[in-house]
């Protein structure tokens, strides 16, 4: 069997420019003169990021061995890297402590002057035949992949304890805590300027540890470990070094990967191991997470998060149940300081239970559990507010012929009264992937996938007092159309218009979305739009305003976002471009991510990071604010002269029959969101072109 070995390191790409080294930023910024940071080694912190677009710029040189060949850039700050060498290393041990490493000098491989394959975004033969570097970029993460094609490509380096990879770096960012004279070890991450982080490297192999959800969807994880990563000064040269243990390589299934990347913005961990994550907003600076602690016998826990500027902090963790069954949990806000959680108690014969918690500051006080279903009964649970003293629990009643079922629960303080369950309809349906959202204080829309007939439905739940009735379920995706839907989420624009996003179950399993129109207890639908070639395994949909919504989805390629446009007059949607939030594959099983709109321009995303011990993390993102039309347009002939001070957005493909000249000023911007085709490009000193998303491209003919 052919073996492949990959090593993930730093990298970059600038799409569509063959004529010059950089199209972003006019005069190239010099980083030859390093600033003396001996007395100032603490970077400020400003950790939000804009969703739906790339938050940094990249530059490259055709010859990877050229000085400053690989560059990460924010404004006038750069982090530049050039690969130097690969060697085998042996530990020198004394008193069980590592004192250093000796180079196996006969095995040192210097970098070769290799040109880049622009189309494939790859430099081949970097450290010799079969060794290459290629590029991976996302909204927040800048990564490089060193690929060892076969084991024979590193056979001369695995007799020692480590394979050592060295890169010369130059930067006018402040690197937090480093005086640029001594050696420091990167443990977890260190700040790079005020918005980015330099991460500790990891290594992982291709062993397949499979998890299968109740729909038979397989999630795959790998054996992984963080590795030693250092910054040092070698005779005036700043060096980033990573040590890959040969013991890991020898026991691994190939290919093997190791990373060392830059991340824009901050991930705030709330637990070292979390699944079944749900989050709700309390206010513009506070939220609550409910989740299952995978490392603590699946204990159900909740925590309050506080937002100060762009920083998240957490209060203490509070337990609400000793063992919650995975995926069977719903969370809803029923007052400004009160939450309700519905779940399956795995420690009590899988009885369906619900509990209410009140919040004071960051303290959560839970009342007494109440039961809403019998043993081995409640599955695919959703919780939705009706009023400040009332909520709806929707679920599959497994012991009742897998019937779609709902219960109204009323609250006095933290005391819950659960009323008789009501079937959605005479048909059993066997509902899965249930989601729900409040429309008014007496009306909720519920969406679900039927495992009985493979159709997917929405229906209206109405409550008068404590009496629950359901309208007729209306199918929006039908099996006979080869378009059944799973992993369904719903949000509302208003009391009569909703948006549904889901994984279409046609031959391509495409991500799909549509508008639903509510009239009384009936739901009708607009046209479906889909994003071909993207297969979501979990997703969450957030309405931003009456013309746009954001869908965040987990996939085998990582966590993606889609900024989507809604036309409520035409009952149609347009799914936006897929933007990768993190290239590393987060857990893709349902329940791995949850999100909410914290304010008009701030999104909170909480998720399970399966690449790092399944820890629970939250990220703040700025909601996209992309104009729907160009704010600057080309006349159609001659050169195009644009003033930087005009703050232009270009959202449609533009062919310039001449040169593009960006005329600089002290302030301004030029935001490119489409293809710009020009004869030549001239950007004045101090001006820059921002690539707003992955569709931004400059072509020079």
C-alpha cells in the first residue's frame, strides 16, 4: 500500500495575480529593521473577527527559498517566514530533563529554490524529492502543509528522537512575551499583535476512530498530540522550530500531519470536553451555554458567559443532571434571567425531564426536575419559549410508536408544571432533527425530518392557556423528489415569515435553504436554493435582519459560514459564498455547534473542537455587512482611477480596458468581493485592497 506523510506548517496564497509579488498594499512594507521589543513584549488584545470574509491578507514569492517568501499581513504589520532546513535530532537527557538537541549533521536537508505551482497552490521538492509545501486559508486561520509523499522521503531522519523543521521569521508584529533574544516555547498559543495568535504545533495521524450518530452518519477523528514548538534567536536570525517525535511517526498510520498556524481572533474555552452544546442570549453582554461534559460521565452542565468588548469570560460551572443522553437536549430562554432545559436522563432509565434555572450575575440556581415523558421515551428534544412563564417541549415519543409529540410546561419561580402530551398528528412520523422557534407568545413553529416517510415538515403549535393544539404538518422536502432533509434548523424574521436551512438528501446531499410563510396554523414555502457540493452534518441558522441571515455548518472540511440574502417579497433566498471559519475539522455530529445573535452586528458561535480533545469553545464574530451593490463602478473604457478615500465596494465582476489606479489618501478603503480584471495594477503608497471573501480575485491580462 502506498504511504503518504503530510506535515502541516505555515503557508499562504494570493489568488489570481501572476504579474507581481503583492497586489494588497501599494508599497511593500519593510520588515528588515526589527523593532527593539526588549522592554515591550506584551501585545494588546482585540479579538473579534468579521464573519463571511477573510480577516487578513497574504503575500508570497514565486521562489520559496527567497527571503520573506511567505507572508501573513494585517494592515502595516507582517509575519514573514522562509523554510530553512529539516534534520534529525537526538535528545540529550540529564536528571530526566531535556537539556537540548544535537543535530544529526549528516542528515540536514537545506531548503531548495523551488517555484510555486500557482493553480495548485503548491511548492514541490522543497526539502528534496517528494517533499512539498502547499496552502490552506480560511476566514480566521492561515496554515501551511508540508507533505512527505512516502516514508522513504524521511527515512534518513527517523533514527533519532525528533524530526526538526526550522523556519526563519521576520515580523513587525509584537510577539507577546518574547524579547527576541532568548528561546521561548509556545504552549497552546501566544499573541501575535493585537488580533492574531501563533499556535503551538500538533501532530496527528490517519487512524480512523469512528463515531456513528443515530442516522448512521459517521464522524472520524484521529490520534493526535501537541508537539514542542519554539521561537529562538540564532546569531541574529529569528527561528521558529517544531519537533516532531519519531516515536509518534513510527506508530502511526500514514499520512501524518502536523500544524503550526496563525489564527485571527480568540477561541474562549468553557470546558475541556463538551458535546450537545446549546447557547442562548441573555443580553448584549451575557449568554448561557448548556452542554454535556463528555469527560465527566456525561454530566449535564451550564455556564454563564460574559462579553466585555471583544473578550469572553465565564462564571462557575453548574450541574443540572448527572447523566444526559447525547443529542437529546433542548435549551430555551423564558425570561431575561431564566432558562429552561429539556433532556433525557440517562441515569434514570432515559426518562424525559425538564428543569428551570434562574441567573443572577454569573450564578445559576436550578429548581427541581419535572418529568415530561416515561422511560426510554424522549428523543430529539427541542425547547421553545412561549411566554415568560411558559414553554413548549417537542420530541419523538419512542415508546408511543415513535410519535411526534409536544408538552406545554408552565413555570412559577423555578417550579415546573408539565401538562398532558399532545401528538403532532394522527401519523406517527418518527421525527428526528427537531428544531423550533417562538413566533408569538402563543405560537411556535416546529420543523422536523420524518424517518417514517423521509419527508421533512414544518407545523404550527398553538397554545391557549395550557391547551396545546397543532396545525397540519406541511412538507417542504419530499422523498419522491429526492430532496428529503436532515440536520434542520429554523429561525424567524417575524411572526409570519421563517427561514429553514437543512442538508438536502439528494444524491449530493447539498446544503439547502428556503423561506416559510405562516398564515394561521398553515405553512407554505418559497423556492429552495442550494449550495452544490457542500454537505453539512450540523448547522445553525441566525436571522440578522429582514434581508439577511447567517448559516453556520459543520462539515468534513471544518466549520463553514454562509451569508445569505432573503427576499421576503418574492419568498426566495440566495445562499451566499461558503467561507471557512476554521479549516481544522470541528466535530461534525449534530449538537456540536450552536450560535446566537448577541447584538445587531455580533455573532456568538459555540462549538466542540474535535481536533483538540473535544473541548468546548466560543468565538465572537462581527456579522457581515456586505453591500448588495457596487458603490464604485467602471465607466466601460480607458483606465479606472479610484480614490482610496471613496471607500469603494466592488461586488460584481469588473473588466477594466486599461490600468486600475488606486489613488492613495491618508484614510480610506477598497473592498473587493468579486473578480477584477485589469491590464496593470497601481496602488498608491498607504492604500490597500482588501479581499473580502473567497470570490475576490485579481487577474492581470
